[in-house]
C-alpha cells in the first residue's frame, strides 16, 4: 500500500514539474514601439529579453489610423552597440541583413536574427510603406542564453524521486523475503 502511494506521488510530481516548466517557458514577449513618419512599428521579442544565439523577432507595422500595413518589404539587421563592445574588434560583430516574411496576421512580419554576444544591440529595420522607404532602430538588451534552471531542476527532482522509489521498493522486497 505504501509502495503504491509512493509510485503515485512520484508520477504526479513528475507530471506537475513537466507541465510547470512548459508554462513558465511560454510568455507573451516584450514589445518595443516606435513611430516613423506616420507609421507605427512594434518590435516583439519572444521573451522578456533577447538571448544570445538565434531569436525569432516579430515586427508589426500599422499606419496612423492603426490599420495594418500589408505587402511591406521588411529587412532587419542587428549590430552590437559600440559602447558595449568593450575590447572586441568591429570585425567580431558584422551586421547580417535578414529578410522578414509575412506573419499570421496582417501587418505582421517575422524572421530569425542571431545575437553573437550579450550586451546592448541595435535592431535596425528598413521597410517600404506608403511608397516610401522608412527605417526604425530599436535598442535591445541581449542576455546570455545559459541553461534553463527550471528545466534542469525539474529533471533533478524527477531523478531523485526515481532513486528514492527504487530504494524503497528494493528494501520492501528484501523485507518480504526475510
């Protein structure tokens, strides 16, 4: 009876930990707004901060009446802020231009950019809207990607539960044989 209770608690704990880390990892994202010559440009990050490595960014464009701008040609490049580069040479941080594609909603454009290091970065966007080329720059803080401690902790707790359950089961089997 005690053994079944421990097994059930282990399974429930494993499920709760797995589901809780999934929920914590999902977020709405940070929005940075900017208005350029009557066009509202909103840069949306997938989390509260951008992380080193590849990041999916969303750019929403709308006119001064909040009507989405469709069929825009959107190009984005990222460049590390010169003040936060420290001892790195300029060649370590060459800007690469990424063509963004249409997103799920009207006026939404998505693409993946890569941040090579943590620090302050400029996300430079250029887009053709209302028959004119426009540019908007966004300041983004990039954090180190590092390990996700919620997931690592979840796995450690699950491993500890499995070891404890196995130890109790083995002890109970020895007690029954005696």
